[in-house]
C-alpha cells in the first residue's frame, strides 16, 4: 500500500512539475510554413536561407481577438535553440530549435521566459536569449 501511494505521489509530482507542451510544428524546407494556435495568439512560422549557414526564421503572432500582429525574425545556426514569451502573454512560452534543415517550434504553457536566459549556440558558446539574434516589432 505504501509503495502504491508513493508511486502515485511521484507520478503526480512529475505531471505538476513538468511544463505542458501544447503544440509543436516541424518545418523541413524553405518557405514551408507551420502554425500554432495555443492560448490567445495564433502563430505562423517559416524560414528562408540566410547569410552563411543561418536559416532566417520568421514568426508572425496575431491575437485571436483584437490587437495588431507582431513579427519576430531570427537567424538560427544548426544546433541553436531559443525560447521566449510574447509581451502580454507571459504564461505561454514559444521554443524554436534547429537541427540540420529542420526547424521545430513548440508552445509550452505554465512557464515564464526569462529575458536573460542563456541559449546554447552550435559552437558550444552561450548568449543571452534574443541579444543580437532576433528582431521583434509590429508588422
């Protein structure tokens, strides 16, 4: 009986502690688009080849009711990943990662993005998320 109770408690703790991935989209070639529709925002994302070995990823976020769309453009090298939340929508985290020619985008609920969080680069270095890697602004 103790073992069953302990197992149920551990399992419940894992579900509570782990963030929930609401949606995920993988894009495998240039101009192919993916979309996520979690929370109060709809998001469409695509990439095109960028300078050097970068893929220029463009994500457009549109509120489902009222408000102006916002666009985020970032360059991702192979192995890069970044996560952030949009202003006014801090309970939803968007994560972007690149592996080869694939870019995977996911939305994660119940977490907050830290503007000073570090992102691991393909060369093993670290940088603060969003610094000199992306631009955000109205369309």
